């Protein structure tokens, strides 16, 4: 959303947006910065842009986002003197400034809060984006209506922690109230909730998921680990048993539920027994979608100073084991779809490695698939417009992805 707002502002100042980098007067790089791997990747992009600038293929370079907010601006300027401007995070007052969507036109993200007050021991987000701040309901609804009027069909609700929304405004979380208001807006087909936290998953929110309205039965609930000692060291506030009670409630009360979570392996002090407990937990709960991350010791975080450190080879081995286990359950979910007629939202034509569009092959997603991070459906059909919802017969499973034929 920060990038979309910046593009809109630049357009208002007379610039024309284009996706091709070469021959641009201004190239804007919006960075992620809360992991070392992300900052390293950003540096590679900056080096590549500087090379294009030296060849005269682009003009100014503007680097924005989390990396300039996390690192010392003067140090970055000294490291990359050819970058023309550094800018961190926009102020909260700009949270819902007008924007130029960079997603497919039928998909948009809606940020309902910014910052985080959790202080998980491994996480640099509070340092980068500050404490948790809810966007007031009237501003959220105004922005959502604007998106719906613009043709958005899938609204993806985001924050560093969505389930805490309203706590700073009303004295307690009131996410279910906000989601009910979003469901009333004409135009949206799907509402997808991301980045929930297991501590404030109240019954009214579960009831809303179970009601079968626009809010999809897709819950993204990062749990990070399953060993109580590791969870305590992480400063996570939900122990394993409490998480399991919530998972049981969600599985029992919400039909066709797809659960997405994330885990961290190699946290300091993680023993083989602790890792086996996590592995067993993932095997037992059979999450349909999982992101597995290697622990990264980030500057300025408590966990960056924790010991004993886990050797990199051990972390890699544990990552492979857990990833393999989780992927098995993702593939199993896909296999269960084979032979069914399912609803698929079309995102666009399939584009091959040379940039050519396939006329009769399309990329789509089921309700179980968030953009960019989850599997897709390869759909054979004719003249399927982006944003349309079609019935599709699933005929094959290709790894995590599905292969289907548009029903006539």
C-alpha cells in the first residue's frame, strides 16, 4: 500500500507510471527490512539500479520503506551515494491516502492498523513501524467503499496484527464488528483476513467465519513454534495448549476451513527434542498452508543476543524436514480437490518465460489461495476475464498447484 500511495502522489505531480524500468526518469524501490535476507536482497536491487543509472538507462533512484527506516540513513547514503533520495515509513496520517493499485484490478489490500506492540523477541517490526495503531472505522470503511467502487472483488485485510484492531480505540478488540461492516459493502465477493494472532480470537469472530458470508473460511494465524519454552523465549503470549484449543474450535466450527500458519526453526536454544515437538505439532494439525522460516538474528532485537546459537547446517536440516512435512499436507489438500467442481477466481492469462501470454491458459485461485504466497490453479478455457469467478473441474495436481478446465 505504501508503494501504491507513492505512485499516486507522483502521478499527481505530473509523472506517468510504467512497469518497465529502463528509460524511466525516476525509479522507486520500496524495501522490506525486518529480516537480514530482505535487506541483502534490497542491496542487490540497489546495485542493479545504480548500474542502469551509470549506463544512462534510468534517471533518479528513490529508495523507500522499511530498510531506510531500520538502518541509519546517513550510513546508507554513504554506502550508496548514487541513490538520490531515501525515505522511511509514511506517517500514520497518510495511512489511507489515495493510491494507484499495483495489484490486479480485482484485488486490493486494505490496511486496518499499523505497527505492533507485541515485542516478540525475534521481531524488528516495532522498531521499524512503531507501536500498534488502529485506523479508525470510518476511514477504513471509506477506503473500502472506494476500492469496491473501483471494481475490486477480493479485499485482503492486513495489519501487523489484525485481531487486535480497535483495542486502542475502544478499550478492547472489535475486529468482528469491523468485518461485519465490510461485508455490507456492495461489490466485494471475497474478504480475506491475514495476520491474525491467537490471543484475541473471540467467539464472535469465529461465528463470522462460520456464517458463510463474504469472509472466506481461510485463516492466517502465525504460531511460530509449538514448544512452550521456545514460545516463552520468543515472548509469544499463547502457550501450546491454548493454541491447540483454539485450533480445535476453529476446525470444529468452520466448514471447509483452510488454515495458514508460519513457523520459525533454529531459534536460539532450540534442542532436537523441541524441534521434534514442533514437527509432531505440524503433522498432527495438518495445516493446509505453511510458511517455514529460518531464524534470523536481527540487530536491536532481544533474540539477536540469545544463546546458544543453532549452527546454520542444523537450521537448514530442520527447515528441510519441517518444510517437507508441511508441504505434504498442502499437496494432500490439493489432491482432495481432484475431480471436484470448484469456484476459481481468474487473475489473468498465463505468461511464459519469454513474456508471451497464452490465449487459452489462465492463472486463477480458489478461496484457499492468497495472492503471491499460496498455490494457484492453471485453468484451460476461452476468454476468461480477470476478476471473474468461474466453475472449474480440477483434473490434475501439479505439486502444490491445481490444474483445471473451465466448466462449460
